[in-house]
C-alpha cells in the first residue's frame, strides 16, 4: 500500500505507527525533538521525572493493548503502608479522611449524570455543598483545571468514579513512562516503521498516502492552518522536588480546599531518585490571570503542611507552567464528540488528547490514534479499489 505518514512521536503517534505497521502499512514517523515520547518522556539523570504526575489506568483500553504486545513492562506496586499515607487538606488542616459527601458521590453512576449541568450544581444537589466542593477539587488530579466544578457534570463524574475506584485503577510503570515509550519505539522499529527524529515539519510533507497528525492541538492548528482546532484545556504549575528522605512523609497530599495535588513517586518506585532521596511531583492548577508563581505558592503551602522541614531537605527543584497541554476538558453541554473531529478530510487525520475520542487522560490520545489509523487504512484501501 501507499505510505502512511505520522507526524509526532508521542503516545498517540507511536500507537498509530505500530497499529498501521501491524496491518501491513509502510509507515514513516516524524518527531520534531531529538527523543520520542512527547509528554510521556522521562527525564534523564538522577531524577526520573515525567511532565507532571503520570499513571496508567488499568480500566483503560491502552492497558490491554500494551500488555498484549509485551510493552507494558514491570510495574511499581505501592506498598500497603505507603497507600495508607494519603492525606487531605480540609479547612486549612491536614486530615486522613475526605468528607463523607465525596465518598458518597464517588459511587454515583456516571451514566445517570447530566451533560448540560455543571458538576458543582449537580453534586451539591446530591450530597450538599461541602461534599460537592471537595469532590470537584479532588478531581484536579485528573483534570489539571482550576475550577473542575464549572465543567460538565457527566464529564467530571466519570473521572471521579475511576479516580476513586477500588481496587485502584492507577498503576505506575517502573522507571517512569519513558520505559513504555522505549519499548513502543523498539517494537515500531521491529515492524519496519521508519522513525525520523529532529524532523520538524512546518507544513504537510509531499506524500503518497494519508497522514496522521499526532501533535498537540496548538501544533496541529499551526501545521494545518486550521483555526477551528481549539478546545478548552487547563493551565497548571508543575513542581518537581527531590528531598532527603524522612520517615513518615505522606504518599499524597490532596488539596480539597482548592484543586492541587502532591505525590511522592518514590513511595512506589525508589529507582526514580538516588538512594536516601525521595521525588515529589505536584500539579497546581492556576486560573486565568494567575501566574506560575501563584501555583508555586500553593505547592509550598501544601509542602508546609505535609512535609515538615522540606526547605532544609531540598536537594533539587524544578518548576514549569503547562498551558494548553493538559488534555481536553468538556464544558456543560458538550461531550468528547463535540471536540475537533479526527477526520479532517483529504486524507488527513488528527490524534491527541484534545480531539473527538473518549477516555481518561492519555486514553484519549490512544483511542484517537486507533480511530485515525483505522480511517487512514480504510481510505487507502478504498482508493486502491477505485484505482
């Protein structure tokens, strides 16, 4: 068949390339950076950080897809003692349990939740103001948004159920997400995919076949010259911190007074930092008009509560502001079906975490990549039959 071109070497691009190659297509993948992975890259050096906290949800479709191909790799289980060290900021104090209303709400079926009502209004009618507010703020962990309560009730509730599922759906790849990317890249090479790194494209290449644009929505908008490629996202301060180890530090500090999350990733995977140190990653959503510094101040307030003496124990620190790179969020009255369509016409297809595909976090990238590849292969076969 004619060649399939994939632009972008992150999770979506590699998924598309592998899927197409497994179906017998000739595939060329272009990645602008020196390394593959996109937001799934894991940092080099002694601190194995991702771009914000990362976890794989076992209830999602990419879990099975990766496992079937031997790409999932070893996982880093969370010891029971560490799992018990989940803490919540409520009313300015650190507590061991969330409000009962949050727990009650987490058991409500997402299918019975309205799309056209905001989450805070709907949840308040179900469990009261306190539980609704706590649940909305808790979902900062999966939404990277400064006001989850303002989003579609159905959208937030589906994610609340999965984020609070028992047994937990969230799992951690030993060594960081970059290990999965490395395995996917090796598998793609074995299938004959031609991978070209440091290959930044400012326009669609001359091609003899379909193209899948697996970049951020902002990059796709510029590449395709299509100003309609827009969707609501979030702005989030990301904080990475390495501390000298102290016995008794919490595993997670979840802020229920405002969306914010700190997680000690070395609790499940000590290999992410040198011996005697622990790696923390935080995501602190910031509203329009706020700055990265506002998110940093929020992180430090949580650190003051949960990690005594953290300033004196800090051996490494990094901060960043993620803008428009935190995945799609759906406002009241919209669903994933209303996001930018995968099929852009003329043999061009879109994949990524802000397009018209279902799923939680990286599952949107995965699902859109499968759909884009399926449509691209189908279009090629139809063209060949017509020829």
